[in-house]
C-alpha cells in the first residue's frame, strides 16, 4: 500500500506504525502470550515481526535512559500502550490511512484518464444472465450489459446475488471521532485493538482505535451496550440510524481508558453507523462465484476488511485476467469456491 500511495502521490494521512492488540483480562493475556510463544518456538513466519509486551510494561508510559542523547538525564518517554489496566500486548507493523481519501483519489485518477466510466446514484436493482457470456444489470437509468462482473458489495451482496443469502449476513456497527480540547502529549502514535474482559459465554468485546495526526481519535466498537439485543443490529442494513446507548458508551471514553487523557476534556465530534458483512468461518469470499463463469466476488470481510482488501483486490484482478488461485497469490482459505451452493 505504501508503494501505491507514493507512486500515485495520494494525500490520505498514510503512516507506517505499529499496532497493539491489548488485553485487559488476565486470562486473555495468558492465552495471547501462549499463542505468541508457541508461534516463535515453531518458527511461524508471521511472528517474526511481532513483539510481546508483558504486564510490567503493557500499561505504563515508561522512561528511557540514554546518557549520550540526554546528557545523563532520563527525559525521553517511550509510550507502550498507555491503556489503563493492560495486562499484556502484542505489537505488529501496520499502516494507517484515511480509506475514503485513498479510494476516491485513485478513482479520480482512473476517471480523469478515461480508464473507467463511473456511475453514481445508479443502484443495481437486479441482475440476470441468459448465457455464460453476458450479464444484464438492471438499473433505474436503464440496463447495462457486461461480459465480466465483480461483486465488491460486501454486506449488501445477498440483495443482488441471492446465492449468498445466509452466506453473507449484514450487521450494524458503530464508530466515532473523539477530539481533546488541546493536543495531548505524548501523542498516541500507535493503532490499537483493545480486548476487554467479558463473560465466558459471550463473544470477545473488542474496541479498535486509530489516532489521527491532528490528535483526534477514531474509535470503533462499543458492542457491550447492545450485543445482547441481536434484532437491533444483526441481519440489518439500515445505516441511517444510530444504535441506542452507543453515544453513552463513547462519552469520556479516552478519559476512562487511556493514561494521560484524564483531564483532556475530550468529546465526541462525530458518531456514525456502518454495515459489515459476516461469514460463518470468519473469512471473506474472494474469487469466482460458484456456477457463474464470468462472475467474481470480494465480499464478506467480517469487519476486518482493512487488513484484507488491498491484497484481495490485487489477487482478484489476476483471477479476472485468467490466473489460477495459486498464481494470484491468495490463500486458499479465502477461495469463494469453498461455499456450498
């Protein structure tokens, strides 16, 4: 992604960072450490760039003593997580960016170069195909005919491709933007997934944070207040309404969770709802749509699309061009052919 941002000169707040999976529950922390130690011992490649931080340093902002740099004074502060009550953390290299700016600037370049034709406010009402070579897209503005069709519609896919009904289930999620009254020092320079304690019979409660260069924080999650009321959010595509009680959860969030933010007077500036797509095995469908020779898909990202989508899109483009799944460089566990029709 960095190569794409640099090559296309995109202004999208792109930063190379580290991300921390932070565990507040002692049991979760022990399980995370066990997973990490096992991966290191067995030589798993994914673990080479990962680091484990134990309870001694997981929560605090610690002081680093560098005599030749500080003249003998202990003045350089290195932030570990700053999260209240952190029992352990696992860090990994990541990038962060403003996705909307990334996508729209790339799209603008394609439109300007006449490489694509962009239709806005033109929803697909239905799709039909009488043979394997042509597909008809029915819209309110008229019909369009195509030889190849890619579904990049995530949670909304079942509405226009019924084969994915009950295979991709839409569900609502919430996120917000929080800003302090004045910039906070030290600046949060990492992204976070925070694993909070939860009853053993419930799904893990995870919030995710992306600090922005202007000291604002984008926070997503807050499921604790509504996850038990499943009809409110599950199998639901209505993103025009907010989920009840989410604002209460995010109010004073940074003051409660992060050290150094207790007196920040940070407040919510924006709060919104988004629609995500769930699959039974937790992995997206990427590749050819079963029993449709010229239909392709990249959808059902289970709320984790940011980690998958760029590589999935590159791989899917190769498949559309005629490459095999192996030649496309995609892991077989994502293959859309795994779905039973």
